[in-house]
C-alpha cells in the first residue's frame, strides 16, 4: 500500500492513526480529508503537517463533487473512513449532522470509490451498533445490529450501506467495530478527557445516573494497530471487532481518575441519566486475534496512567480546545488558501 486517503484525520482516532501509520511505514503517503467540524483540530497533526508524505485537504465527505474529484485524482490504494459525528449526547440534541455525515457521507465515499475502482475500503465503525448488554455476554461479529441512540443508528446505517455495496457490487470493503477508545488528543466532551480536564481545574465530574454503566476501554493505539492489520490482512466483506478487554463501571473509572490525580471524590456529581443510556458494552475479539494476529497490547492501568500524564502535560492543548482558540490555528496556518470556515461550532 503506497497511498491512502484517510477521512476525519484531524479528530481523535484519525490523528492518532495518521501519526501511527507515518511513523511505522516510511513508504506510505497519506491524504487527510477533513471538514474541520468542532471536533477536527489541525493542531493534533502539527508535527507532521510539513512532512512531504502527508497532505491535508479541507472538505466534506458528504460533498459528492469534491469527493469524486479527490478520489479520481488521488489514485489511492485504500480509503479509511474515520469521518463522523461521534458524540452520543450531541446526537440526542440534534441528529441531523449525524445523518448527513455518517450515513450520506459514507454513501458518497462508497460511490466514488466504486466509480474509481479503489481496491480497498475500510469503514471505522463502533460496538454501539450492537446495542446494549446485560451483566453477561459479549458482542461478536455475528451479534445482530440493534442500535439505541441516533449516533449508533447512523453508524449502523452506514455499516448496512457498506454491506450492501459488498453484496451487490462485490465492493472490497471491510468494517471494523471497536469499543471505547482513550488516549491523547481526545476531544474533552468524552468521559475520560472531560473528567480529567474538569478535575485538573477543580470542577465537578458529572456522572450520569448511578454510574453503573459499563464500558470496555481500549487504548487508541491498540485500535490503530487493529485498523492497520485489517487494512493489510483483512478479508474483503468481513467485519472485525476490537476491544480492550478492560471493562469498568463509570463510577469506578471516575474514582480511579480522581485518585490518580490526587483529587477528592467530593468532585463527583450524580446528574440526570443520558436518555436511552446503553447499560454495558463488551467485545469478543477472538476473530481479530485469530485472523489478523492482533491483540490489545496496553494494560489498562498503564494506558490510563500514560493518558492522564499526557493531559497533565498538555494543559495548553486542553485550554485551547476548551476556549475555542484551537480553531484560530486553521486561519494562521492556512489563511485564505483553503476557503472560509463555515463550520464554526
Ligand atoms: P472525533 O469526533 O474526534 O473526530 C471526527 C473527525 O471527523 C473530526 O476531525 C471532524 O472534523 C471530521 N468530520 C466530521 N464530519 C466530517 C465530514 N462531513 N467530512 C469530513 N470530515 C468530517 O471522532 P473519533 O472519536 O476520532 O472517532 C473516529 C471514528 O471512529 C468515528 O467514525 C467513530 O464513529 C469511530 N469510533 C470511535 C470510537 C471512540 O471511542 N471514540 C470507538 C469506536 C469507533
Ligand atoms: O463504544 C464506542 C463508542 O464510545 C464510540 O462509538 C463513540 O464515538 C464514543 O463517543 C463512545 O461512546 P460513549 O457514549 O460510550 O462515550 P462517552 O465518553 O460519551 O461516555 C462513556 C460513558 O460515560 C457512558 O456510559 C456515558 C458516561 N458519561 C459520559 C459523559 C460525557 C457520564 O457519566 N458523564 C459524562 O459527562
């Protein structure tokens, strides 16, 4: 693989993936197509923006003409679609951008890739498409899709469109479904970076409901290695689950974060529950282990300690994201060269 198109590369996982791939494969060229929504932060890729192997293109995956032109000219060996609206709470407030980007944007990419015969397409999906578990059991690739939030419904819809492209046209696509990621560069709206940022500033930590919901936490680089393995060795038409094998109740994670930060549990505030809140996610990643030779490498304790240290050492990054100042970087770096910013949150 010499040239790949990554969409959503300025977000949390996309930026980690771009860094990971350029760091491990010196022959690779990456084009990053990103709309720069509130979650897209060019500063996440500051160190590599002048790397000759890397190119940033500002654009919308749901814009058929722009996507067609980029893919026609790019002669990419693969497309990896990270671009999405990714936050469940925002989807409950307004699902429109989730449908536009996650559903329509995916179809626009599929159509353009098919038209220009891109030989590999990877859809970055989520374990949330499987719905919610009780106390027992795990999601496998065979678990029926039963999404519960507008976000997960939009991701499941995208998965169905990918499945249809495989089935109807023999399109060489792979779907990966991963559990909750944590690590550097995560937007401080998601549990771990939000709670670390709040605690560092002595602000309260809003735990939804009783805090008994369970998530399976995976370090973002373990997810990136999984995507790389699926991209290089995965079978077209297949789905691969990735998880961290680190299940934790939200309240236990919250207390662990406070302890590590030396902050009191009195910062915890139990607030009204998320509507339709999924109780538990847990992933069976036997297939990825068996067929891709992948296994999560981070012990959660180590990954979490490293992540806490990263946020402690990047107080300026948190401050710029929280104040909105990170958006000015686009203007200072790209000025009028790439058009006006119409997506300011
Ligand atoms: P994120 O919100 O941090 O980043 C999303 C990126 O996509 C941003 O850079 C944003 O500007 C870009 N984007 C949004 N709409 C776009 C559009 N229309 N065109 C082009 N770019 C657009 O998200 P993330 O947490 O990095 O998640 C990345 C992908 O991984 C998503 O598809 C998400 O569903 C999936 N996923 C996330 C997790 C997780 O725990 N965060 C777990 C499993 C799967
Ligand atoms: O499972 C994969 C999914 O993980 C991804 O597909 C999503 O893009 C990603 O956002 C994440 O979804 P969650 O809803 O699980 O993540 P979030 O960080 O929003 O919430 C984690 C848990 O913490 C969840 O049970 C809700 C709870 N929570 C969250 C926030 C933001 C709180 O109790 N308080 C909060 O303020």
